[in-house]
C-alpha cells in the first residue's frame, strides 16, 4: 500500500513538473527548517523570512537565485539556489515583519502584544540579524498582534485595533499621530496609499482612511454586505483601487475615492471552509494591471484578473494557480500557503511560503486569451 501511494505521488509530481515547463518561466524552491508567515522584500533581490512557533525562531535574509535575474543565457548561470545572507534568532513568534525603507532595519511583532521589535540586518561586515530596539504599543496583550506600515524612514505606523493606530518616530519613540475612532475593531491590514494618507482595514470589513498631517476625523467606509455569519475581511489597496476579500471567498473592488460604491464583485473559487485567518492574504500586483493574488485557503496561490468582473456577483475562476506547494509536499498534513508577495518590479514574479516550510519563487506564464 505504501509503495502504491508513493508511486501515485511520484506520478502526480511528474505530471505537474511536465505541466510546469509550459506554465512557468522560472520556478525555484527552498526549504526552511520551520514555516514562515512573513515574506518581506529588503531589496529587489533579497527577502526576510521568520518562523512563528511559540519558542525561539530563526529570522533570515535570503538572496534569491541569481538565475532568476539572468535575462539571457539562463542555462549558463550556475546559481540556482536561495542563499542565506544574514540570520538571527527571535525569542518568540514573528507574525508580522516590515522593512524600514532606506535602512537595514526590519520591525517585527510577535502576535501576542502590540509592542514592536526592531532589528538591524547585518552591518559592519556582520552576517547577523540582531535585536537593536523596541517600540511601545498601546496594548500589553493583543490577540492577533499589531499590523505595521513603514512609510518614510524613520517612522512607523502600527496598531492592533482601529483605536490603537499610531505613527511613531522610530529613533526617539515619540508619537507623531494617533487615529481617533469610536470603535476598537481588530485590524487585518495597515498600509500607506501616499506619503501621508493611510488605509486601516478591519476584520469586519470596515475601512478607515486618514491623513497623518491632520487631526481631522478619518473617513469610514462600512464593510460590504456579506453572505453568512462571522465573516472576516482582508484588504489591500493600490493605484487608487481597494480590494476587500472575505473568509467566504467574496471579493469586492472599490475606487479609493468612493469606497462605499463597489466597482465589481466576484465569488472566488476558494475552499472557504478551510481557511486559517492568520494565513489569508490578498494583494494587488504592483507591476501588472488589474491582477490580484489570493492565498491561505488551500495549498495554492491563485491569480485573478479583476477587470473581467462585473457589478453583479458572479463565480469566477483564477487566471493562474500555483499548486507547487501542495503537489511537491510529502507531508501527511494538509498543506496551506502561509504567505505570498509579488516582486515589486517583475510583473509575474511572486514568492510564496507554505505550512511545510517550503518557499517558492515563481514567474508564471499567462496563457489566457484575455492577457494580463
């Protein structure tokens, strides 16, 4: 029986590998000792990852395979593997990680409180990632932990709930701004849409838009009407558009200038009954028009093209699906994608990580008639 199962696994893997020759321009894999929920760019060729187990966790800066960046004569490029550039250890889980632009610093949160940990990546010819400071949050205990956005060095926007959001000077700890709201909704996302204007997405679908230059009340957009009870929402914004994704697989696209009016709706082809709220991600492609990536519902990362959606809710299929984590894993447990990020400049290049510790970087081929 075991031999038959192994044969079936090898057959599936072989079929997927043959298929991947047509569907991927590049595909590289790496195996971490422990899985990660964070992938953060520190440059165009390096990322930080870190474990999220309850005990001590590695925090690593990885250099992507050089072959990925060889535009010509890829066969002549010998470097096909990820390389660990810098490394260190966190005493607890790392559930959120952000790079501070223009520096060699990253900031993390452990998911247990709203306090932040500050790290220096290398420096002085060192290969160590070392803890160099902390930033105090407004809650000593915080289920789900803080969200972090790093707009301009040396400032951090952070908070666990809508009533906790503050802009802090990284070097002095001085609080430069606080978001004034009447509610204390748990946050699912926090991001800047310009140098001073930010969006705070709440787990109930509410979205706040505020400007750190003014003490005026933020603009509030209530969450979309959703099917089912206890629906959670995740939010991402880019180029004047906002997408909200629910735990039931509904996706709503709005114009940033009028969040109350949906531009398009869709019911995504996801396994909504299986999603782990800590793993779900939705993100706009930074260098590809109208495309989003969705993960956390299964062992796949799905790419959807939002420009073909309409005003009425409709069932939609992904434009592309990266199934490599689930197909190649030999774990007996169900595999879930725990994180994904788009490359900031390469249109169809993404990194993804899964619950078995695998990390993939892949450049997918659009084979649709519509193009993307």
